[in-house]
C-alpha cells in the first residue's frame, strides 16, 4: 500500500460528500493516517460516531482542525466564510486547505482573505453526487469515474496542488484543472441551470389545481420523474449554489430562455425543420456523452 498522502485530515461537514470521503479513506488506508470529522449539528456527530466511519469526531471545529495537515470543507458554500473565521486561527502551519463546493469564484472570495500566510488553498469540486444527503448517504464508490476539477490560483505551492490531485485520483476521480471563472460558467450549464429548471418544473406542477396535480403524479412519465430526482436535492446546498454563482447562472438562464422562446415560436408557427434540428442536436449531445462514458 502506498504511503498516506496526509497524516491527519479534517472533514468540516460530513454529509454525502464528506461521509463518502471518509468511507474511501477507511477502505483504502492511503489517504490519511487519521481522519477527523466535525459538523454543526449534534445529531450528525452522534450518527457519525455510530457509523464509525472516521477516527475522531470533534464537536468544536476550531479544535478539530488543530494539528491537521489537510482540511477539506464539505459544508454548503454559503457557510464557508463563517467556518473559516472559526478555524483560521487554529490551522497548522503549512496546512493544505481544500473544499468540495460547486462554485469556485465565491470560494476564493470567501477563503483567501482569511488564509493564514503559511497555509495553501487548493479549491476542488468533485462532480459527483446523488439526491440524498447526510452521513448515511455516503458510499466509497461515489467518486469513481467522475471528474474532479481543481481551481488553484497562480502561485499556489505545486506540492500542495499535487497532494490534492493525488488525493482525488486515489478516490477514483479523473482530474482536470480550470480557473475559477471558467469552472463557474461550465457548471452553470451542466449542473446549476438543470437544477434551476427542475425546481421550476416541479414548482409549476405543484401549483396546478389539485385534480390536475393528482393526474400529473399518477401518470408521471420518465421525463418528469428525472426532473423530480434532481429537484429532490439538498435545500441549503442548492440555495447557496444559486446565490454564489449568481452571475454565471443568470447568464446561462438568459441564453436558455432565448433558445426556449425560439423553439416555442417554431412550435407555434409549425416550423418542423427548426424543431427537428433541436431534437437532432439533443440526440447528438446524448451520443457524445455515452461515448465519453459520462451517461
């Protein structure tokens, strides 16, 4: 077995992603010699103790990070600034600080001003998840075959970046590197906009007259069912993602709205060729996803 990348790793927040990291670390043994977990809710900490998926469970985040050479934030991105204020004075010299958030511009904005001089910030986004949340939702195979995007800033210690890269590689991920702004535009299209649409469609269905809504639920076809799976996602996490990737999301929503209106006009005026083109483009994207084994 390879040498562990880190000596003592602290997971701040231990929901789906955090508990999956913990399970990979327990299964492999070469991510960290000791894994510490902390969380905001006492019931979450109690459940983590019952599950036995980490070595140390600590109520106080400040105490949890002491002596750790790696800290990964696994809380909603809107909580980063508050958490960082708590832990920054207690971070060990040379610590690698990373995260799993779905927005990256806001992560740099909220963390960088509070970073101790000798700490290394290496933001990361494992593009994996399910609609379930909490420490029971995690599983060791969550990251296998999925991309993890790193967004280190220029001048970041290359050794720290390589440690985070190797960490996610051992979790089973494929690694890419982007700048934070590019990352946020891409995820606005492939993740954030689809969730916004799913929440909206489910809201539209929920607003229907009761007898119609009952029929919608009774006869829900696979298309609507797929939207409900996405819309079942964690409330706090997605509220924070929308608010912290506001500009990129609104830009993509505006582009989507224009395209949706164009397709609507084609339907209204019977423009069969335009409709066929849009359907063919959808089929083409699906084929390309399957070829890349991302479907």
